[in-house]
């Protein structure tokens, strides 16, 4: 695992739980990095397709996939899904070997993260919260940003494995710090996308060429990843890229709950969350987050 004294990479036995739009390619990168990978997915057909494409093996349950693994990675849907794959009747924790490391890439609450960190410790396991940013393209290209919380020793073991699909991976602090950092990420994105949507809407109302406007302003202080990568699809009324509104609302709900606990003030985030609610009412729950622009167009 990691590197040996000669500097050569070592193979690890890894389980990956959850093969959605992010997990599917992430697990594939682990195979390409030379690791022995067993996968589990709630919908078995998806896991069978992954094995056919990448090799590796299929576990019928989280426990079966996790048995004997050095590392168990998860990328599932929400707090309840994560609890289930960890602690359920066929959960991974009951089958993992003492000293193994569980790495959670799901965006969940810091509360469930700390709960599972404690449960893992009681079972002789390590738990690293490691939510990700970079979208489907980042997962497919192996260039995700990974923000981690947990014990330093566990992070040091896991980081070389995570490196298979990361552009940057950093430990931010103790258990839950990774999830709280992901909340910072989502808070920043919400404001950026709303600002970009309003700028494009204003350009349209002013009779300006939105593409020409972005070509200029993206090179200055207004520039952002969202502007460079989403403005054209927004202007083309195409919202089938990346992270869905339904998932963003789930994440912003976590942000707002955490803000109540910490005393943080998030007025813009709360407002944008309501704008995303409007998008859902338009039937856009599966549209990507840049559909805030479509909401403004619908108000015309």
C-alpha cells in the first residue's frame, strides 16, 4: 500500500461501495492504479457492468465487498445510505478486518460522520471523511479535489489510494472537517452560479452578446470555473451537465443546518436554496446547478 522503500507503488485490496456517476469512474481509476478492487452497488446490474468493463470482482453486499479489504471507499447518496452500508445488517463495518480504513466520499452531515468515526473506532477500524468536488468530469478524468477529516495516521494510509482519482487531496482537521470544508465549497458555488446567472440575464436584457461578454470578463476579477465551463451551455439552454439540483438542495440543507449549529450567517445561501426550490417546481430537479439561469428566463 502506498510506496515501499524503493519508492515503487504497492497494490492494496480495495472495496468500493456505490457506483453512481462519481463512484463508477473513481473505482475504475483504482484498477488502473494497480489495486485489487471489489465493488458493490445497490443496483446489481450497474456493478456487473463495471466488472465487465474494468475487471475486479463483485460483492453482493457491502459486507461481502469489504471482507479482507485494506481500504473500503464509499460514495453513496445521503446520511441514511451511508449508515446502511456501514452499520446495516449486511454493512461493511461488521466484515472489515481490524486496522482497515473506511474512506467516505459521500457528501453527508458532519454529525453522521462523527457518529461513524466513533463506531469505526469501537470496531478497531479507521474512518476518514473525504468528500469530493470536481463533478462527473473530474471523476472521469481523475482530477477531483478531496477534502479530508480524521486521524492523521489514517489519512496518511489512505492518501496514496485516493491519489488514483485526485488532483489535490488534503487533510483539513479532525473527523468532520472534510464535510465542513465541502459545505464551504457548496456555499461558494451557490453564490457563484447565481451571480453568473444574473450576469448573463442582465447581458441578454441589455442586448449584449453573452459569449462576447464572458470572453472579456472571464479574464478579469469576475472569472471563475463556473463561468468558463458553464456559460455556453447556459446560453444554449442545456442543463444536463454535472451535479443535479436535487443533490445541491440536499447539500445546501446540510449547510444551513450546520450554520444553525455553528452560528454562521448564510443569507445568500438560504436565498439561493429557495431559488433551487423554484427550479424543482419547474421540473428541473435533475437539471444541473447552472439551471438557476433557466429560472431567471422563466420569470420573463
